[in-house]
C-alpha cells in the first residue's frame, strides 16, 4: 500500500471514529469532525502508527455502540448500523 493510500484509509477511519464517538447526527457535526482531522504525518512510521490508532478507535467505537443509535452517515439521518455497513463494505 502506498503512503497516499494509507493516509486516505487512515483519514477515513479517523473521520468515522469521530462521527461515532461524538454522536454526530448533522451535516454541521460531520463538517466539524472533518475540520478536526489531523494533518498527514511526515514519516511512514508516524503514518503507520496513526493508522493503527485510527483502526483501534473505529473498531472500539463500533464494538461499544448498538446499530440502532442515531449517527450521521453520508448526509442522511442514519444509524450506527449504517456507518458500520459503510466502513465494513457491507
């Protein structure tokens, strides 16, 4: 996987973890999560470390929340289950 691909995957996982952790249900909330994402690390080692953290955060939030809890997902009034399907590709 290239650094660019790893960064995109990391940003995606951080974004969805932020949506879940912060109980985001609106476009404004999603925009705030997007704005709060960190900048890209300069080294592959730091990027890999951040990727592991993002993966841990996302999987942890998905494990804690039930699928019927409301959350924003691609601009729709949705649920944690909808986010789960988006990130797991179901």
